[in-house]
C-alpha cells in the first residue's frame, strides 16, 4: 500500500515536470542556418567561391564543434551562429576582406594572436606552428600561412567559434543558458564589439528566430 502511494506520487511528480518543461523541439541546423545566414542557401554568385560554404556544407562541421567544445544549449548555439554569420558574410568569407587585415580570419574572424592559440591547440596543426611563440612582429606572410592552416580545413574553420567561446569566454556559456539576452551582451563584451550595433542586433534576432527562441 505504501509502495502504491509512493508510486502514485512519483507519477504525479513526473507529470508535473512534463507539464512544466515540455519536450523541446529538435532544431534542424541546416534549416536554422538558412534562416540566420540567408546567403548560405547557395554559393552561386559568391565573390570568393573557394571560401564560400552553404548551410548544408557548414552544418556538420559546426555541429561537431559544438560537441567538441561543449556548446550544448540552443541559446549558446544561436548567439555563436549569430556572431559568425555577420563576421563571415553568411559563410562567404574565411579571410578578412574588409579592410583585409593579414592573418585575420576563420568563420569567427579571429585576430592572428587567437589563431596562433587555436592552431597550437590542434594536434595536427600544432607542429606546423611550433616555431611561432607570438604574433608580435610576425610577418604578414607568416600570419597568412598560419591562417591558411586553419581555414583550408572546414573542421578547423567552423570549429573556431566554439573553441573561442569555451576558452576565451567561458562564463558566457552559463549566462547564455539562463538568459540569452544578457548572455548575448556578455558575449559581445567578451569579443569587444558593440552589442547595440544595428547589424549585430539584427543578426542576433535572426539567430533567435532560427532556433525558435522568442524572448
């Protein structure tokens, strides 16, 4: 009798949890990318076709990066993707084109000092940059060579944003999981850009829309 009562309570408890936290729909990343990065539908007409990637091409590498570096919440994914969609021109550019800074690139448009840290974290790439200890005074040619090692491999290129969030903005993941809007502001502060910039805000809103986030 006691067991039956406890079982009944447990069932009621589970029912309450189910009501309070309904099953969240699974987000199709390819379709989400097409919403938040509209140009990623096609690379037709891209100014740099060798750098351009479509949503279908980018999605598996972005997903792999999320898993590798622990971006698990939709809030964190949306914020990260909103940033890189703007930075990369909807995945049309891997290297900084405006104004064209040597060594700046990846989908995250990282500066050379971050690219060096990222390269040194990758077992396959680290030996190729072992002779570089700092980007201070590094020639433009060497900065570009280092960038090439990252952007010519889609796994490394699209993994850069998740790597950056994990190692350079570690507190942001927790904040984003709880409050995407405050998390976004903290994230933009971490990457040292203006969160109220109209283009960035528009990109962020598109990313939230793509993930069905309405707050």
